[in-house]
């Protein structure tokens, strides 16, 4: 495969790209004019408008890299990153190879099924570039959702410089006290299923296949997540890309 990587992605998360650049034909791009339609895009934050426009206009295949689905609450800086092919989260459940569940740090993020709770938790996204990918006007969408779930407890995602640990510490008690979690594309959906709460997805989620279900065996869900996120070490030694190409292509 031939790849093209925005220089800004390398600048922000350079630790994720050395293996790819060493073992594959990679072109560094800086603008829309640099994009080749037949090269697969590989990028992380920021998801700039020129990338979104090129992907949609020319139907360019891409790998998107962002923070992992679970486990980063243990680290000051993200240790786990997800890779998604032609989507912002890996929604395609494939055929699993060797089990990877052991790579997930679940010790303090696992509970039996429990649908008792005081409220339905509605986790709202930020009106950022990720949301624009879905082609929706944020204010209009938000108004419609709040009208559809008038009795839900609304949790807006903290912006600014709130620490990763603080965000996780804040949301876990809210999930644990809920009947179910409703969200557009938040990682809270993965957290909720691990904590034994059903989820409803309004946008795109790696766990949308398991929405509106309870009391099911969560093994396949965990394998899917484990085959879709990787540690920094796995990016460095190539495991991330080897597993991704086997599982998602």
C-alpha cells in the first residue's frame, strides 16, 4: 500500500508514524494540492477541513488515528490509540485472530450487568471538527436530541484543559448510577458496556453493534476493541499496523 500523511499529524503525534514511514511508501502532505487520490490517507488530529473535503469529494480511503477506546485514564498522556479504516471509529466487526483481550486494562473498569439506575445518561459531544464530519449542524442536532430525551441527565464533554484522569473520574460515577448511556460517538459507550450498562448510539461508535442489548457475553465486544486499539509500543514495533490490516481490510 502507498500512504500519504499530513505533516501536522506527524508533528503532533510523531511517535505513531515511524514504523509506517520505514516500511511503506509514504508521502508527506501539507495541503489539499498535495493529496493523491490513489494513496491511502493516514492521519490523526487535527481533522482539518481540507482532509474532510478531499475524502468526500474523491472517495479517498483513509486510516484515522485517535485516542484509544479504553485504558488511557491510567496515564498522564495517552498510551493507547485507535485506528479506524474509512471511519472515525471501527464499526466493522471482523474475524478475530489471536485473542488480544489481555492487552486491555480493565481492572477498575469492569462490572457485572446492572440496568438499575436513577436516570438515562445523555453524553453530548463537543461542536468540533470531528462532529462536522457527520454532516450535521450541531446546534440543530442538539436541540432535537434534547427534545427527544427530555428526562435524561445531560453530561456535556468538558472542554479546555481538564485532565484526562479528571474527565474519567467525573464520568464513571455518572455511568454507574445510570440505567443506560446515550451518546453520539463518545468513548463513554465503551466504558458503559464494560461497566454493565446498555448503550444507545446516535452517531457512530465502535460498539454500535451491541447497542440496545443487555446480559450478553461481552467477549466479542472486548476482542473487537482490543483489535482496534494499540499501545505506543505496538505502534513502534508494527503490531498496530499488522493487526489493523488483517482485521479491518
